[in-house]
């Protein structure tokens, strides 16, 4: 799991911190698909005004689905490892407290 802050990532890769923050927010909200380039410009006008303009939904490719799944699993592993570390520390503190009592 990457432990660098947004500012440190920006400095490391010589990027604007606000751009890195923007990418991070898009990734957190939309996953890997959110980082895909979006079409530029104004959407084309509908030929018939009675027809509702449907918002296009971007579907992830298989590769993007796999990358998202890997990222999700890595995040879960990091959370589990953190929880285990906390429990180990708690156990050590309790054992220390018991030794001090006797």
C-alpha cells in the first residue's frame, strides 16, 4: 500500500498538488474508470427536442475491472494488517500491565 501524501506524490513526480488531489478524488469516487479521459467540448444537440438526452454511462473494461478488484483487495489487506497490528499492540500492553501488577 502506498503511504505517500498527495503533496509528496506531487513533488516526486513534479506535478501540481491540486491535479494529484483531483485524480485522487476521482479515483476514490469512481474507481479506475474515473481516471479515463473524458470527451471534450459541448455535447451534440439532439435532432428531436422531444427525445430525452440520455446521459452516457462509461462501463469499465475487463482490465479496469481487474485493476479495480486488485486495488480493493489490497486496501482490504492493508486494513486487516493494521487491525492485526493494533490487536498485537493491545495484547502486549495488557501483558505489560499484568507484569507490572505482580
